[in-house]
C-alpha cells in the first residue's frame, strides 16, 4: 500500500480531514528524500498548491503525532514511517541523496533492552536509531 493511502486512512481514523493540501503533502512525502517544512512549503508552492508555511508546520506536526512520519535526527526534515509504531524506530539514511529505509534487528533490540535495564533513574519509553551511509544508487 502506498504511504499516502495508508496515511489518509490513519488521518480519517484519527478524526482528521483529508484536505487537498494534506493530500499534496502526503504525495510529496512519498518521495525518497526527507524534507523539512521550509522545503515542503517551497515544493508545494512550486507544484501550484497555495499554502502558507504555518499550515505546513501544523500539518507536519499532525503527521508526527499520528506516527506517520519521523524526524530525521539532527534535522527538521521528516520521512514517512514504514511501520506505525510509536515505540522504536531504526533507519538507515543516505548522506548523499537522503533516501531512508527502516529496518528491524533482533540483535539491536536485545542490546537496547539490556541498556534500558541499566538506565538508573530513568524509565525508557522508546528510542530512535539512525544509521548513516551511502545507498547503492549513490555508490554506483
């Protein structure tokens, strides 16, 4: 299922409307490269969607709250979430083109579970793990 279709269903379940601007934003987020709100605003305007920057920020915040997108660590850019799980997110991001892919690893989860137990004074509620490197397309 395409991200935008999945996201529209999640918005409806969450009682949120599907506006033409949200639909255009979801289609734009389907592209490989993570984009920040300013870049999303610029690209939406370039594609003829009349929207102000505040609306883009507000809609990105809504998508974040529903777990449909994740922030790229150290950035305002967001990328679609392949799995709508609020707890743990692992991704590898291309430092050249920005393409991202989520992954699961039993070994990583086991190591993180052990670390959670050894976090004195904290109740760990989740984590973000982002690996960075070059994708096959950028190394070719």
